[in-house]
C-alpha cells in the first residue's frame, strides 16, 4: 500500500520509524511530550486542545519528518468534514427501554407534580370551606390585689369644760368690790454711764483694715488661700474693683491677668513680675 493511501497519522508514524526515532525522541525535537506525538499519529486531535493547536502540531511534525505539511493539513480538514457528516447522518433509534428509563419516569412524575399541586391548592381554596377556628388560649387572670388595710380614725372628743361653780349668795361682784390700792411709783434706776460733756462728738467704732488688698485695673481672676489652706477669696473681678482679704498669713495667691492687678500687703505694693509666667502670677505672702 502506497503512502498516499495511508491516513495522516499513519504517514507520520511511517516517516518517524523510517528515521529510527521513537515517539519520545520526536517529541523532544518538537518540544512536545510523547503522548502528544502518539495522539497525532492516532489522529486523536481532540487531545491536542483547540483545532488551531492541532493543526500547528501536525504542520511542525510534518516539517520535521520532511513531509508536505499543506497536503496533510488538507487531508486533515477533509477527514474532519467527512466524520461530521457521518455523525449527522446517523439515524436516531431509541432503545425499547426508553420509556422505562428512571430519568424519563422521574421527569414525567415531576411534570405531574408541577401541574397537579397548584390545581389541587386552587380547588381547595375555592371550595368555600372555612378553616376550623383556632381555639383561643385562655390566659390566667392575675390574682386580685390584697385589700387595703382599713384605718379606723377615732374622733377625739374635746374634754368638757367643768361646770362653773355657783357663786355664793351675797358675794361681792367686781363692780361692788372696793378698788385696790395702786403701788407706789418705782424710783428711776441710777445711770452708770457718765453723761457726755456738751459739745463733744460721738465716738464711731471703725473696723480694723485688712493686711491684704487687691485692686483690679482690668477684669481679672484671683484665688487666695490662707495658712490653713482654706480659700478665702476666689472668682472673677471686674475692672476698677478692690477687694480686702481677711485671714491668717501666710497667703497663697494665684492671680490671672497679673499685669493689670495690684497687690498691696501691709501697706506695700508687691511687684508681681518676678512671679508671673504666661500672664499668671503665683506667690506666697509670709507674715
């Protein structure tokens, strides 16, 4: 039999064997695996991936073996067309057990369920039968509240006034009784204070002045603690105000807006600049 009468795979295999190559040797030259070479020679092109890949493998394999790749590719297309036509012309002959197949029976049963269930549900809903009433669940009543204790309020009866004693006959009435003698007038108490001489001014008591005085040229906040740590002055003071602080020295002062506050201690004005940081002065005034 001539090579032209052989198939594509047979011609390629015969050319490979004529060169004395194994399938693995031919695959290494084409950078293919031996199973791909055997698939080409068996004309099992589905194992080679897409048709374009299969045609490329056949073309390279034919060039490697010295065969005409175009002739083999033309025959490859002709063989594929003939096989497709043969597959399309095969008559469909279902087996005798087609209707007994479990898949066919299952499909028929599913169709019956899909059609019968909605029809049955519609018939039941439109039959006019009312559903049996659901018995109401009686909730236990809460126990009655205990009766409120009855408080008996006893009315207090005012004691009866004793009956007026009968006056003896012939007793003198207040109008007929002789008037009592009036007591003699009391003598004026001697004055212990000596009379002030005429023309002398009356003495006025003056409160002692405080040792610490604060004067505010602008609105300022101040806090003062005495020796016991008690706050004796604290708050925001308006401009023009003056505050006298009473307490026991030493005094601990915290003065805001210190530049606009004057501290007068024992008659002496204290310079706040050495004690001021960020417009707040902190100092202690010792006795």
